[in-house]
C-alpha cells in the first residue's frame, strides 16, 4: 500500500511529464491559477504573470525543462 506522500508525488510527476511545450505549460499554469484564485482570478494579471515567469526563466524554456518550470510555479504558490 502506498503512503499519501508517494501517491501525491506520483500524481505530480505524471502531470509534469505531460507538459511538453510552452502551450502545455500555459494551460497547466492557467489551471493552477484558476484553482488557487477561483472566482477572484484576474485573467489579465494571470497572463502578465505567466509571461513574466517564462521570460524570467528563458534558459529553462529554451532547454524545454517544463517539469522544472511547473515545479517552480507550484512552489511559488506554496510559499504564499
């Protein structure tokens, strides 16, 4: 039987592995913003934030390190 931590880690790994492009990343980031902010989501601010995040991490974007980027994005929400 798996413990909860292992189960969550497996789910996160599966989600991260499905992100193969900037389009996939943007869709995953949007879903995360919707989950976190719900009805209070400001679409314009969300787009600005995602654009800035990708620009600030251009080296990882160029390398296609989508799993690392989504992990960093998720961590940024955990810090709040």
